[in-house]
C-alpha cells in the first residue's frame, strides 16, 4: 500500500459523503460523485496509486484542497485557478 494516506483520505471522504446523504454508499455511487470510474476508485482505496494531475484539481475542489496536503503537494493559487476558469 504505497499511498496509504491517500487511501485513508478517500475512505474518510466516502464516509462523510454517506453521512451527508444518510444512506449507505456504494463504490459506484461515490465514484460517480467524484467523476471517476469505479475501478479507479477501487485502486485508490487499495492505496496502489495516486490520482493523475487531471484528477487532482476536481478532488481538491470537493475536499477543500485537503487532497493536496494528503499527497504532499502545494495547494493551487486561488488567483490562478480563478483565471483558468475564465
């Protein structure tokens, strides 16, 4: 389990998502929420890999940038992020 912290982060996120929806989440439901495939989410939950750069930004938006801390990456500059959306 090379990316244990990221796997734990995803489990916490899934439990929080379950609590917010007051129902038991399925991997497919949570994967849909994250906009990733169920197989990719399963790999992340095993801690076998970390997200690609294209997946990090949407994960950051959903987790208030906590994913960057978990992965040891610098948080994006909000001004640059805002400009990229224009």
